[in-house]
């Protein structure tokens, strides 16, 4: 989105086409994207994806079903999407085409349009592209849909795509908005551009924030002024909802994470802010019934926590997270030490990077039981978290030093130069 906004400001016409499903229809993005000045294309209106939730697709495990959906969507959606994009372009010369990591349909649609300069943005840690377990390789449904893409002839599908997602197209460049300091093991075909510092937290006028955000900021500032550090617990919307669908054991693990670390933080004199997404404080064990009277005044549970806002105002001393790339970069730029219990995909790489850089600790994970160097939760609660919340700790020193270097980068500048340069 920041890249699209910048290109619009430069005078370019930006067409943004998006395909959704029942869980998140494309229409929910109309308002925020059109606010950027782009020409918004709701692909759902032109080429719905009827097989998205079909029993045939969803009969496999969650990850295999994801790969089935990705290739099936490319077959079902790409032709209609190409027509809709062509209409939105309205005859203007096309400088470049950019699509998202998971949007194989967009790659096929743009190849149908004959766009020569085509790139893919991998908004995650790209080291997984050559390491992701090939759960999909032997799946007959995935192979059948891939054969259909190959037969259609729009794109490069003679070889198995990287990580099941990225066509091995020699004309395709892979772009990544991370820092070379954070992502040291990217494959050679990936352009690591630098963090999008323009898009990351900055100190806004507090009075311009919503009233509830102002109240939260004032409460946390008062606590920190009185000597109480702040722990933020946020396992992310995607992981929280995914775990709720997977099994009672995954739900119980999330509750154990929150309750154990909240109790540890309270013993260390901290204030705890907990993001509960669609659940209640009781569901996550961050209420008075689970934590005792100390939770009454020192635990703040809310469905949505404005974490970039809190980061920008220096109101978070440590954070539990799932390893999502966006939150990781926001925390790094803000110098926040991290506890990371990864849920899936690139999040394992994020946890390992944080530990290697000294800015965080990899915590045990129910979905990645063999996580390298993972610290048991009880050990984190008994010693690591209290130390991380104390003044002058090594994680804070490392995070502050790393933030100073990463803030000097600007991936938007690098991306703009790369996209607009003649090939």
C-alpha cells in the first residue's frame, strides 16, 4: 500500500485488483485502497471463486487445502481478472505488474495481458522459499490443477513452483521488504530491499488519535512513569483464528501462553496489554479469575490493540508475538524485545532471526514442535521474561542498536527505483 500511494503521488496510474472469498471478500478493501488514489478492481464481481470452500478443496489438512485453493483460484479467476484489469487500464501503457506472494491468479492474469515486466512481492522472510516442506507435491488435486495451468499456457508451470507458490519464471523478480540485517539467508534470486520505514510507526500527535487510544496511551505512560514496565501479548489475528479452527489443543496452548506470561509479568510488577481478537479475556486466561486480584488494575484485555501506535510512543517494553513479518518489522524499528512462538510458514524464520540477532527469544510452539533452540514456556516465565522487563537488559540493548541501523533503510526508495528502471 505505501508503494502504491507513492506511485500515485508520482503521477502513475495504479490499478489494484484483488480477489477474496467468504472469509474476506475483496469488497472490504475498496475503501482503504481507493483512499490511496488507485483504480480498484473487485475481482469477485467479475470472476468469483466458487470452489474456494468446496468439500473437494477443504477435505485435506489446512496447509494442503491452502495450496489446493491457490492453484484452483488461478484457474477459476485469472481470465475474468485479466478482462477486468484490461478495462481498468483503459489502453494506457503498462510499465510493470506486481503481485503478492499467494496471488498465483494475479500472475496468470497478468501473463494473459502480456505484461513483460512482472514482479512478486514476498512480504515474509524469503528464506523459506527453498525450504518449505513440500506437503502439496503428492497431492493429486494440486497436481491436477497445476496441470490445468500448464495446459493453459499462461505462465511458467513446467516445473513445480517454489514453495508451491512462485512460478519458476526467468523473467520474474522476487522483491522483499525486509532488511539485509534481518534476513541474512535470502536466496540469491530475491531482492532484499530494506524495511519500508515510511510505512512503519511514527510519533503522531497524541491528540489526533481516537479517544480510546489516547486513554490507553495515558494509562500506560502513567504506569511506566511509576516504574511499571509494559508487556504486550498479541499472537495475531490470523494465528488466533487459525488455532481456534484447528483443535481444542491449539486453543488451550494459546491460553497457556497468555496466562503463564501474564502471571510472570504481574509478579515482575508489569502492566499487561493482551490482544484477544474474537475471544474474551476469560478465553485467554487474562482475567481476574485466572490471575487473581492483581489483574484488576494491571491487565488490559481488548480485541484490537493499536500496537504501531503504542510502539511509536515508546509504551511497550517487551512483546509476545507469533512472528508475523509486519509486526516483527514494526517491533524491530521500535526497539522492542520479543518473545516469539511461531504459528506457521515464515514465522519460524522470524523467531530464529530474532534469537540470532539477540533481540528476542524463540518460545516453544505447538505447531512447530521441533523449533530450533525453542525455550520452554515455563523457563521463559520463570527467568527470561522478568529479565527482559528489567532495566538495562541485553535484549533491549540489542534491539535499540538494531533499530538505529534499520531506520536508515528505505525499501520504498529501492522498490520504486527497481520497478521503474528500464529492463
